[in-house]
C-alpha cells in the first residue's frame, strides 16, 4: 500500500482562540496535520520558510505584517513554490481579498464557513487547485465592474491568446467550473483543461485564481464587457 503523507497546514490568525479552533479541527482530521501557528504575517513567513507547509490558512487583518503582504512574500519566494495560501476573510473585505489573490493566494474562504467545508477547501488547495466558489467569484467581479477603469495599464496583455481561449478565460472569470465551461462551449472536459493549461502558460498565471485577476485587469470582464 502506498503511503500518502498528510497535508501539512500552517494556521495564521491574530486571535489565539481562532488559531486553536482551527488547529483542533485540522489535527482531528485524518490525512491532515497542523505544523504551526502564527499570530501575524511576519511569523507566518518565518514559519512557512521553516516548516514548508502544504497550505497556509491566512488571516488578512493582523498587526506588524498583514496577511496580504505575508502572502506576497510567501508566494514570491522560489523556495516556497509548493506552499499554497488560503485566505480567511469576511464579505466586507473583498478589496483585501482581491489584493491577496493578486499577491498569489490560491483562493479564499469566509470566516463563517462550516468546518467541513474548511477541511474540503484545504484539501482542494493542497491538491493544486484554486478555490474560488462560483457565487463568491461572481460577487467579486461584480464589485470590481462597478469601479472606475484602472488608471494604470494592465501588467499582462491577452496577446497570443486565441479566441477560444478568450471564451474559456471569460467563463472562468465568471465563476464557471470546468464541467460548466465544457457544457457551455460544447467541448469535452479534457479539451477545456487543455485550454486552461495553455492560458496559465501564456498569461504566466500561477493558478485559476490568477486567471480571474488577469481577466479583470485586462478588461475582458467588467463594465466594458457588460459586467457579469
């Protein structure tokens, strides 16, 4: 029988009670183990470099160094390329979430997410997938679509992306799953995955979450395209 290593989780929150609750939850779940706790972003970065967790559960608002900057430092460190950051937030922090996704976070959860869904999310992110629930993705994009056009030019362009890939990218940004995209475009699931792989390479995107950011920043999704 092949031995599967447990998913190693680092818990980051400035409230000890919250950290303790998540630690108990993780440690009592088969196939997962907590490898440390951090009370601020600086501690999170230090522990991430020392422990090399699979997933970091990251709060946003913390003293000394917030979760966004900590996420940026972790995700930009080549030595931590295998570490995935899952943001914990509330609906009124959408702008912070957007910044965190741009910094490289794999996705986010609401702080009132049921425990079973938190564990599922950790597993999804550990497996290398981005966690962007369709309903929450749509809410984020709708919020940004109401804002004025960005003053600065986009950091990435859509040059070299085919028309079909643009269709796929637009549907990803609107929160559709691979299965839903396949049905919408009358493609096989394997073909959709191939298109997504090419988009990731062409747009230098870390994961699906980053594709959503590119779609917004380049104007593929937003007011110019009629919103969502």
